[in-house]
């Protein structure tokens, strides 16, 4: 789970441990050990925003409960393990083991009062968790005071119960329809509690969830969802890399394999109805449940819990157009209609492909913070000396680039938009063709493009840039110079 940057920082941690006291050394050792774990991503958002449904879609199993219960009021961490297991971890460190319930989900009742729980640790055999640990957080703006307090704890306002969330190196923030003031406040609280790296679009994305409910009934929501997500992305441009619209229920149903051959047969029966009759059925949930239909009430309720009206209408349209579609193909089309493919690609591009740089940046930030609060001046000097030596090494220039990109992405230092995007590509990618925008270039063309980019940044640093911009431009100049050397080699 490590790359060249994280391997180097882990070595740095090992060297520092040998030079400092046991108390500070234990904390440095924990930082180094954390670098070997998968990237940790927190899913945050308002109450009933669809976070747990999204977690299930990301994991590929329906294991996180979506109905309100004890388990939805605490932080739950999903990570890879050799066997399915649930441990309820109390604030005093005690662990209580539980089995998954009869439906293969985290039990709604945990056997420990929510106020005493630090987090729920769930290990699963899902391959999707091999390189990504997912942290599901409680919702914000609970209707009761205690729930609101717990929600605040989940985004990091309360230090004691926010340990697991603060340990996340990236965040997916889930919205429904309009972005509210407390959504923005929650993002700020989360970022303040985690790391400096988490305050930028480099490792944070937004999700416009439940898009299938935007227009009502079985109507196509995508003409509304696309522009709304783009509007939210512009509003949050300094906070998240992108806002991706998703029909979470459809993504969960398809990803977790919840649509069966019996469901397909029921949908085919509905698809055989006259268009006007089917349209009337799909006008509302009440009509779908109550009007006469060739499918029984129990099966109709099952379809609602898996697809809702938009999904049912979409599946019926697919089957009406081609009755030969099998269950597997129908599931693939439902997943495509959910928008989850784009979200998966965005998660890969924003988190997985940048995980080496993100994790290394996270660790260096933690070391900087530790040096700042360590009482022993010898420990403080040893940690800072190690950091300075690491950042002087050309191999670690990517970390300076990442810091510079973070400052530009958050607007702390304003750069022209094309320059900002070029800097982010340089800081977060190992692919010179993508960084330089030369997809078919050979070594000579790539070298020339890197040298030209280095020249542009140097010229910008000495003519036209302010002091803060010039410092970033110098970092970018050296980054492109090193890239040119790498391409030549």
C-alpha cells in the first residue's frame, strides 16, 4: 500500500524514532505505521443525505444500515480483512465483538450505548477495500440535541470522538439538492480536525446524492441533476475537486447484486402493461402500491426498496425496448443509469491515483504538528531537522509541489486558472504525458514540453507574480525541471 514517497517518509519516521524520547517516539512510530495502511476516506454529510447507501455502493456490499438506529449515530470504519467481523470500540479502548445480522449488515443495535462508543470497526472480505478504507460518519443537523452533538463530534468538532474521522486523509461530502450553510460549516469543521491537506480540492470531492428524487415519479432526473451538480461544483470550487451526481439507491442495488432474476421477471411483467397504465402506476409511490397490476404487493414493495420509481421506470423502459435483456445486462444498465461509473472514476482520479502523495503529505503534516506541540526542545529539533532534510532531497520535491498546489487550489494564493490546473497535475500525477498535455508525445517531445513549462513558470516568478505567487512559481519551475530530467533518463 506504499509508494516511493510514503516509503521514504516511513524511513524518515524510523530514523526520527531512534533520536527522540519514548513519548514523542511512540507518536512518530504510529505515523510511520499508518503509512502502510490503505488510504482512509471519510464519507460525511447531513442526516439522511444518503451517506450509508453510498458507502454500500463503494464497498460493493449492502452492509451499512441505511435506516436510523444506534449504528447510524456513530463513526463506522470499513476496512479489508480475512474474515467478516464487527468490533464495537469504546472510548476507553474496550472492544465488543458482534456478528453481522441475518441480512449480512451491521446490526442496528450495538449492545453499547452510543455515547460510550468511539467507533465501530468492520472488517470485510470485499476486494474493493484492499486499497481504500471507508469511514461512514453520522449525519449532521439531527432533530434532537444529543443527535446534533454526536453529529458535531463526527465531523471533528469534539476531539475525543473524532479521532477516527480526523485520521482520514480524504473526504467525500454528500449533499442533497441545495448546499446549506451548515454543510459548508461541517466541511470546514472536518478539515480543521483532520489535516491541512484535507482543506483542498486535491483530496476532497462532493456527491449530489439521491438525484432520482429531484423531479418526482419516474421522470428522468439527469437534465436537472447535471446542471445542479455543476452549480454546486462552482460554489465549492475551493473546497472540493468536483461534485458528482449519483442515484445512490440504484448504485447500491447494482453494485451489491440486489436485483435478482425474480425482480427482472416482475419488471418484465410491468413493462408489458399499456404505456398509459404503466405511466399512471409510476406517478407516485401510493399509486404504485395501490393500483391493480400484474405484480403482487410484496414484490412491488421490494422493487421500491431497490429501485424506487425512477429505477423501476428505467428498467421497464429497457425491457420494453428489448425483452431479451437478461438479469446481468439489466443490472449493468441500472448501474450506468445511476451515475456511479463517473463517481468511481472520480474517486480513482482524486484519491487512489494520488494516494502516495496524499498519504506522504498527511504524514509530514502530522510530524510538523507534533514538532510544534512537543515540550522537549531536543525532540522538537530532531523532528524538524528530519523534515528539513527530507524536503531538501529532490525525491521529495513532490511534497513541496503538493503543498503549493494545495495553497493554489484553496485560493490561499491565487493563480490564473490554467496555471493552477497545470500545477495540480504536476503535483498529483506520475504520468508526464497527462501533466504536460502531450498524450502521444515521445521522450524528446515530452522533454521539450517540460523545459518549456519550467521556463514559463520561471518567467512568471520574476515578472508579473506577487511574492506569494513567485514562491509557488519557483517550486513549479523546479518541479518541471526535475520532470524533464526524469523523462530524459
